[in-house]
């Protein structure tokens, strides 16, 4: 029998800013706060298409220090749809972001940081987007992320 690691199930963020972080994933990225097991510590699970993809742990009442960014993990990526809509959403919320085109033009990306400094990469298959706007920069022009 063969083995496989499979696909990414979720990522976990330990935060001192649970409310702000939940709002980011709901209001900015469009995830939904949903059911979470009754753990002995506070937190939230954020869902995309019925799957809990972001697990948040509230460390505000602990001595655990808040890390300023993603640490050795550079970013977390989502296969996404609605490139133009996401750009407009981020602009309307005053969020800083980078929209990029991977060399060859088949993949468009948006990079945005959550309130904890975790870089989120949103990937869009250009042929499926039907976008009227091309990304701002090409990755080979500015260096790969």
C-alpha cells in the first residue's frame, strides 16, 4: 500500500488579538467562523467551503509571547476564485496587498498580511477568472515571493 501525506488540512495561529484576527478572516478574506470543539482554551475555527482551514488560539491570558510574523513559515496559500472581487474588497478595507502575475501568466496571486503578520497568498487560475484587470506586477520583475 502506498503512502501519501495528502493535502494541507489547516494552519494554526496563536494570537493575542483573537477578535481582530477573526474579523480579518471574516471581513477581509470572507471565511466564516464556525463550530469548534470545546477545548480548555479559547479560540476560533475559520471555515472556507465548509472546511475549518484556519484554527485560532487565543493566548492573551497566558505568558506565551506573541510572535511578530510567520516565523520560519513564509506564507500560507489558498487556491482562490474571484480575483477582481478580492482586490476590490481589500481596497475598500484599506488593506495593503500585492497583486502579482507568475511568469507565463497562468497564475495570478494576491499577498496580504493578517493582523498577526502571517502572510496569506491567494492563488487564482487566470484562465478561469475572466478578469478585466491584469495583476500589478510580474513575479519575475520583482523577485519571487
